[in-house]
C-alpha cells in the first residue's frame, strides 16, 4: 500500500485510513444496496462482501462526554469505524449481520435514535446560532431541538412519500439553507446605529461596500464620522452588522422567522428548484419556538397525506399548484408571496467600488 501523503495546512485529511476495511476493499465495486429497516443500509459488493450501516441522530454541537460515549459504543458493539454525515448523524459500519441489532439496542439504550434513512424526515441541518456566531438573529440549534422533539417519529420511521430535508439558519446572509423546508430569520426593520461608536469600531468603507443594495453611505453625526442608512433602499438583510456591530439590527420584537419550501438540488428527474416563501412574520419565540414548529408540522402532514410515492415536496406542490398548497397547509396567501421581483440586476451593489 502506498505511503500516506504528508498533512497539509488546509483541506480535509486523507479519509482512506479511516474507511472500514470492507469498504476499502470494494471501493467502487458495489453491486446493489438495500434498506432492511429504517436507520440501516446494506451494501453488497460484486465480490460477495456485505456491509451494514447503522445511522443514529446526534446533536450538531457534541460535547466531549457524548463523543466519547459514541466512540465507546462503536468500539464495543461495532467494528471501530464511524462516519459523521453532513446532517450531524453518526454512522457505524459492520460486516457481520449479527452485530446490527445489538448495536441498535446499545445506541437506543444510550438515548440515541436510529433512523434518518430513505423516505424519512432527515435530521435538520443547522448553523450554531447563539453558541459562537457573531451575527445571529436567532438560535438555529435551539429551533432544531424544539422541532426534532416533535418530529422524532418521522426520523425514526420511513413513512414519508420521499426524503424530506429541513434546514434552519441564524441569519439570511451567511448560512441561509436550501431544503424542502427552510426556516430562516427575517429582520423587519433597518439597523439602529449607535453613532458614538461607529468611528472607533467600524471601517466605514468596508461597511458601505458590504451593503448589497447600496443603502449605506458615510455621514457626519454630532461632529463625528458615522454612517447613515437609506431606509427606502434597505432590505433589512443584516449584512452591515458583522463589519460594524454598532449597526444593531437584531430585535427581540421585530426579528421574525420565515418559512420557505420547495428547494431541491437537481437529480435524474429534474432541474434544481428554488424555495419560495410560504410563511413570514412568525414570532422568534425561544426557547421552544412553538409557532414555527406548528407550521412545519402542518406542512409535513399535508405533504404526507397528499403526495404520491417518491414525490419530493417541490414536485408535490408543482402538481397540485400553489393555491391549493396554501389551502392544504392552512396558511394565508398575501401579496408578499407573489414572486414577481426582478430588480437584482439593477439594484444589487455588484461592483467592488463604492458608489452612491
């Protein structure tokens, strides 16, 4: 076997050394895969080798105690190889079918739910929110915890028409997610500027250049260099806050949640689709966010009852039409839901030069 390459300063480490031996042996030589039960995948190679993958949901923010517990389970009940997915699930690989059920029992006995495969509600992908981000309008991980507490049976069982991807994000400019259902923050008022701090804290040219709609310009306020916002142009995105914290846009009352549906990457059957707004002005109501959770549950219920087998959320909506979708999920349809805006080319600040 060739020697491992030297580590580099950036990029991912070489994963080959961590892959299960059966997967390394049969890399690119899989004959078929099967789904014995929710949370378990079976891959069969042309060589006749088989490998079972057991998937369990975890929180994205893993403490050392939980991480060690998961690794101990892998050492004792699996074969010492794990894989973390994009949605923070942990997968154990075993080459012996007799190890599958004891592994599941050990995971569920420790409080981890096995599931998230095939036509289930996948674990919600999210950003960290209040834990370490400097611009969150909400706590995405808290929203995920609240929703998954009520959707855990849809993760544990595979009884949706097709796979459902849900995303949450703390703001609209850094981590806005693309998914069948997306929950994003929505600021509804322009930033409040603390003019006494701007000159000492902010690099004003950077702040001006950061605005996507050229709504910010330099100003003198009370004899000090500061900034001002053209509220007729401002789209309340919050892009000005990271380079200039005195331009506070988060607000306990006026920062809301919005729900978008229908986003999907391209696949063998269709082109990518963009998500569309279906609910806005939802209270950003920690610690349980009941209003947003109730709307997501209504959307999933209507999708589960009305979609055909293997239809994704966007395909179901395209088949029944948007008017009927709003009726099915019992949401109001307003003028803000009409997708007629075409002003990006004319109004977005697409140049690196400052202009007014």
